[in-house]
C-alpha cells in the first residue's frame, strides 16, 4: 500500500490543492493541506452506488482523483491526504473508525478511515467525512467551532472517542480511538460497503464538497447548500440537472451520468431526504 506520495506525485498534488510544494511541517501548513484538499476534491460514493471498481490503496486514489478528475469517499479522501502529509514530512497514523457507532455498535467499526497527525500534540485531521471541519482539531475532548459550524470530540463507551459533526452533517458522528489502527478491518469494511446490499452507499447517492462560505451536496434527488444562514434545498428532476451539478458545481468527470440518474430515479425517499 502506498503510504507516502513520491516527489513527483507531491508536485502534482500540491499544484492541484494550491499549496506550495516546500515548507516546514508545522500546524499552519497542515491546516493549509487539509483546507486545500477538501476544497479541491469532492467527497462522493459513485463507485459503491453504481457497482464500479474501487480500491482502498491511496495509489489508486491518486490515479482516480488526480488523473481521473474524480473524488472519493473516506478511504480515498483521507488515504490520499494522509499519503500527501507523509510525503510533506508529517507523522501520520491511519485510524480505524466507525461512522454512527453510537447507534449501530461495533459492527460498523472500520467503515471510516480518519487520520492522527502528531506535532506538538496529536491532531485529528479528517478530509473524508464530506461535510466535517476543513481544518485540524486537537485530538482531545472538547467543543470546537469553525466559521458557522459547531462540532466536538466527546468520550464514548469502552475507551472510544466520538467526533460529533456539525448539525447539518450527513453523518452525525464517528467513533475512534487515538491509537487504534487496523488495516485489515478497514479493508473488510470497504469491501462490505462496496458489495453488500445492506450498504447505505449501495442505496444512497451522496456527493459533498467544501467551498468558501458553504458546503454543497447532493443526496439522492436533492441539492443541499449549507451556509451560515442554515440549509437550503432544491429538487433535481432530470439527468441534465444531475450532469450540470456534477460537472459544474462538483468538478467531476463522471462516465454515463444518464445511467447514474436512472438508478437515482429508482430510489425511494431515504433517510437523507
């Protein structure tokens, strides 16, 4: 598995996210990497939703997201970000987390990859939740805010920590431990989420991206925009609507948008709508 981008990959990655190639591995630069990453790449689950191939290795994420002009989900977004941070000289640990473990228990552990970066203290860095903070936060219990978002880390059961997302977040929380890294569990959950009919990403189409002052998303047939004023929604009614949003707002080059829309149209109104 690729754990650190090569110098040539770093050049291309830094150019894509708008961060200078050279610099000290300090907190300011770490924040620039995370913000640049979530503004440059779209969180999306097209591969799971459509049954297209997907790999957990950050090398595949680099090819897909840099060369293919696609986005990715947590395994790809945080996988690529972690490999880039390692290439920039940071000490990075890939942590095994569980989205919505608060409600579903340990069965979901591994359905989320998050990152710990050690500087003067450990920091939680997550570019893979889609609508979570766009900057590092101290890996410690406490409340935090960023622009118009309130979120935090709190104690959960059995030594787990719980990241609490902002109030409009598609995922309300994920649990993690500061020292729990489990690559086989991440790989097993990635395979399950890709293939099992019980996977929420097989039956929900979700796309999210950060912009200055707002977070844009698509949840099945609904466009959502979150700003300091709250959340507004707009229904999509055609493949043309979807194509315009994916290509224009989210910057994705998606093969066969018509097929994607055809599957979206079969979905009942789900938990996100």
